[in-house]
């Protein structure tokens, strides 16, 4: 089964990147307990002062989809949404390498 | 010291994505021996049939820069260049999360 990967850019509303980053890092901590989530790394954009990039790799697209209905995920999304101006996602298919 | 991260998109010349992918995966295998390279994951683009995305995280920008003069890196770059039509890089600053 193919892994699921994505680079997801969250553009925060002006001045809201820091609280949004905190929520994303909390979400990443909660995902430590979910083995299907293999990578969830929160990054600051090196180009856009309002943006965060999240690197995601899941064991499958189904596992990623199922995670969206986890209570902890729903709760984090509800807290994050008011801080978000836009979301873009670059889908990638992880093949191999160091750290996978 | 800040970690160094990037999403690097390599667009292969028509029909050359597979051999380019092989070279990238070999490079990733060689980087297993380089602790400063924390993540080097090779992905197929989920949008562009000629493109590969590499997710990179290094312990520092200096470590990343130094790696470019490693003989194995130079050799891989020399083999890959004829297969590459274009390169784009999205710089990111890794902050934390699962897999880092």
C-alpha cells in the first residue's frame, strides 16, 4: 500500500503565526500516539512571515483520512481555523530515503 | 543553532524521472552515514509526472552546505544533472514535531 505524503502550507492571519504554530506543535505531540502518522513536522516558512509548512507522512491515505475524525484532531482544527487565512497542499508520494 | 530544511522539487527531462529517482534514492542511502543529515526523503510529485520532491532536514545550514563538497554528493550531482530540466526549492525552518 502506498504511503500518503503532503507539504501543507498554512497562512496565518496577520500576527497569528505564533499561536497557530503552538496549536500545530500540540497536534504533532498528540500524533506521537498514532503509529499510522509517521511524520508530522512543523516548520516556519523561510519566505512568508505569516506561513507555516507542515510535512506529513502517513502509512496510507486511508489512515490520514481517518485521523481527521479523531476527537483530538477535530478539537485542534476548531482552535486553529479562526487563525488561518489560507491553506495549500502539495501532495507527494513518499518512495524512500533517510528518516522514512 | 537553527536546523536547515527545504522541500526541493527536481523536474526531470521527459522520461527521465525514474533514473533520476534511482540516483536520489542512492544519495539518500549514502547520507545514512552522515548524522548531520537528519531527513532526506525522496517523493514522487502527486501533481507533476516529471517531478520529484526531496524533503531535507539538516542539523544546520552549514552542515548542508558542507555536504555539497562531499565526493559522494558531487558524484551523484554529476550523474543527475543531465536528467534534470529544473530545480525549485522551498526553504523551511523546522521547529518540531513527530519524526524530527
